[in-house]
C-alpha cells in the first residue's frame, strides 16, 4: 500500500469493484478497502438478475450462475397463482464467486484491493475530503486521496462523515432476511413471488431456486411493519407452512433502501455509489445491476476529474445517474407506493382477472396493467416505464 492514491473506494461489493475497474482503466491509481476478510462473503442477497441488464458489465459465465430463469410465478394470498414466461433470460447468481470475479477484473485493470481494512473515518481539510482513516490488522492507518468513493452498502456511514444527507425514512428501509435452504422442491427455472398481509405485508416473499433442491427463500417488509412482527418471524411461518422439510444452510438479514437516490451523491472529494447512494430499484429491491451502473458512472467521472484536474466534474455524476436510472426509479417508487396499499382482496382479484387473459397475452406488462386497472394515475407511470 502506498501512502496516497488518486482514488480510494470504500467497499468491494458490485458498486465498489465496478467503480474501481472503470477508474483504473483510465490509468489513475485506485485502492479499494474492504472490511471483510474475503470479497463476496457474507452473501446478503437473493442473487436474481436480468441477463440483459448486466451483460453491459460482464459476460455470463457458468462459474457464477446457479440457475437460468425463464418463468415468474406470482402467488396471491388465497394461493391463486399465475405463471408468466419471461421473454428474456434471468439468472440466480452465485454471488460469492460473482463478486470475486468483479474484483478480479478491477485488479486486472490495475486497482489494488485490501481486505480486513475497516474504514472508520475520513481525512477532511477545509471541509474537503482528502482521504480515509482505517484499521488494518489491528493497526490504525491513513491514506490520502483526491477522491473517495463511498460504496459501503446499505448501512453506509462514509457519506454522512463527509457531511452529506444520507438518512432514509424507516418506512422505506425494507427489513429483509433470507435463508438458503435445501429440500425446497420447486421448478428450478421459475422465480416465485408471494404477496399478502399474512405473508409479507408492504413487501413480498421470494423463492429463487439455485438447483438441486436448494433455493434462496427470503422476505422484505417495510421498516414500519418490521417493528410489530419481525421479517424473520414471517419467513419462519412461511417455511413451516409451505416447506416443512426445508433445512436452512445459511441465514442472513439486512436492510434494502427502497426509495429514490439521495439528493446529493457527490461533493468535492467524495462520491457515493450503490446501496450507499440508495440506487436500488425501489419496486423490486434489486440493487446488483443498479449498483454496478452507479459504480461505473462514479468511477469514470472520478478518473476524468483527476486526469483533467477539474474537481468540479464530480457534480456531473448526479445528472448522469438521473438520465441512466434515476428517472426510472422515481416512477418505480410511485408504483411501489400504490402497490403497498393493496389489500389481500385486491391481490386475489388481480390474479383471478389475470387468469382470464389468454396465455399468449400474459406478460409482465399486462399483469401490471391488470393490477393497476383502477388506478389511472399509476397506469400512466407504468406506461412510461414500458415505453422507455
Ligand atoms: C436479503 C437481500 C436480498 C437481496 N436480493 C437481491 C436480488 O435478488 N437481486 C438484486 O439485484 N439485489 C438484491 N439485493 C440487493 C443487493 O444485494 C444490493 O443492492 C447490492 O449488493 C448492492 O451493492 P453495493 O456494492 O452497493 O453494496 P454491498 O454489496 O452491500 O457492498 C458493500 C461493501 O462495503 C463493505 N463495507 C461496508 N462498510 C465498510 C467500511 N466501513 N470499511 C470497509 N468496507 C466496508 C461491505 O463489507 C461490503 O462488502 C438483496 C439485498 C438483501 C439484503
């Protein structure tokens, strides 16, 4: 490790590793500090992604793909269900290997990774961020940098230390927990989504197969709900009822900020990317690809700002994010607000009405149109998403 780098990135998740790769490719020096002992562990993720959205960053590889997904099943509170063919391919990843591969690619581009490096403060000079303080192998260290990229996940603190407003309303912080369990006998190419106030109020429960009877079974409920009954109690109730023979091999819990991006994601010497910037798709809670998008933009702009000796360039990050995904996420957020208020009866009637749609016309878009039939204002939002 050198005493100074052009860019220091905090966190080696998808946002941090992609930012590191795009910055290093431009020839600037990059250090990534990761607090855990190994990149990619622990996995706190359902691991589902759309192929078409992430091939812009990395070509699919069997090493880190657990299963291919070609169907979605939506299950109503009364157990009515619809199954949709997915017109493109989805994957359930093996994120342990996937995250390590992203880090390997960034290293190949010239970025340096250091694990067991817990960033616990920033170096500030005249209010400008000039580096990080961190603990490594029991020793307190400092590294100077021209720009720090905070890619430190949903529980991020780095942005706040820099004076940026990072607060998320507790209602928008989905409480998630998940088990990766054996003896879950479901179709291996279908992702299942369960809805209803007894299963996952103000959220949903998922079963994402990983092959050989193993699946990620998880739940996300609004922070408001999580205060009265925990997400893990809902998950246990579901498993006992639906998969009594399931055996949990791992279990994880974590928050997902299901809201729109922070008002400010950059300032002199600091940029925020991924979950830390709240760049998650607020409707699905999926953040793997959107974190990579945020990381890619942040890494590229940070490098350009250093190469061109133009510190103010970091402010263009906000408008680039807005054009790439920010506008879409605002629409998803409004749709989420509408769906959160659905009663069980509404979910049941949506699935019942949808069963009448001829199979060849059953698409995700037509399901949303059925769901939002009585809410014209939301229908307009849905139309905007599908036109985009
Ligand atoms: C239960 C659950 C299920 C999910 N399912 C899906 C899904 O199916 N599909 C999907 O697309 N998304 C899913 N997500 C969301 C997805 O996991 C995240 O959006 C994604 O991992 C965000 O990437 P990131 O790089 O921003 O943050 P992270 O992947 O969280 O990486 C942040 C990194 O920063 C490190 N770090 C934190 N603080 C410090 C510090 N002070 N010093 C050094 N290092 C630090 C952490 O150790 C971590 O490695 C799920 C999330 C949860 C909790």
